[in-house]
């Protein structure tokens, strides 16, 4: 049974930075796509960034140039470096590992809260 755990969330002022971490067991980041999603209060969950096994990245337009997704295969970990954070980035952030190319069938963590506020 795969298990995914996120960490690194917190409270930060606008313009600040946070680095989210995602550790998985029972599933390999090197063989599966990994994605970071977020859900703000009253809004739908949305895709923030993805990283394929072939190291292709995609980003939501609103985070391009500010967020960077990466992974460490040796640690079976993935990261989301978030710079120049904005109030509208406030959300619960989730890490997901795709199963057969599908995040819907994949493995999800419980989420970590990111709050951007002055």
C-alpha cells in the first residue's frame, strides 16, 4: 500500500518563500508522474505543477516563474519550491503520485496548509 506525506507548509508574508516536501513509500517517483495540487476555501482543487518520469514539467500559468517542482529519486521525494508568494496562493497543498498516468487512480497525501498573509 502506497503512502504519501507532505510537509513544509506554514504562514508566510507576501513575497516570501516556502519549500514543500513530499515523501512516498510503496510507489516510486522515478517511475510515475508526481503532481502538486491545491485547494483554496470554497474553490475546486486545481493542478499547480507536474513532473513526469522523463523530467518534463508543467505549471499552472499563475505560478510560472515563481514555483519549481523537482524530485530526488534517491530519497523518493518530491518538492515544490514556492517563491514570491502571493495572498492568492493560500490553500491546502496536496502531493499526488500518478498510477498508470492517472492522478485520479493514484496516491494522495493528506495535504499541508500554506497561508500567505501580512
